[in-house]
C-alpha cells in the first residue's frame, strides 16, 4: 500500500498507530521506520523522527504480509503525536518457539 500525507508547518516527532494492522514493515520518504509483528513483540506504535519528515507532501509505503484491515470507512493509517505503551495485562504472551531454529 502506498499513500501520501501532507504536513503543514514544521514536522514534529510522530508515531504511526499500528492497531489496525497485523504483520509488515513501513517506509516513510524512503526510510525504513520498522517492522510490526505482534507475535514477536507487540508494537502499538512505530516512531517516526521529525528529521524523517518534511513540510509538504510525504510518502508512506506499507508492506502488510498478513491481512489488511477491513473498514466501511475506507483504509487509513493514523499518525499521532503521542506514544501509547499500554499495560502489561494487554500484552499477549510471546511464543518463544518462533525463535527456535
């Protein structure tokens, strides 16, 4: 999935909210922001440093390998100005067998 978003004014540190997605990787303006994969460590947000962003139009490429969210309101990615780390009770137990080779 490829999309564009516009920043008006000076860019600030930003987080990509991952609650609607399952497993993949995100690039913003050609830079790898990171991977998200709840079974290997639950990510609620991915950090985007302000220096990776620019005033005006920015490009986001998302490679989702597991599933795309379905929504009657259309597909969207939410950018937020705060981090939500949640609580320990919300985090599922990590299946360590995925790391056995």
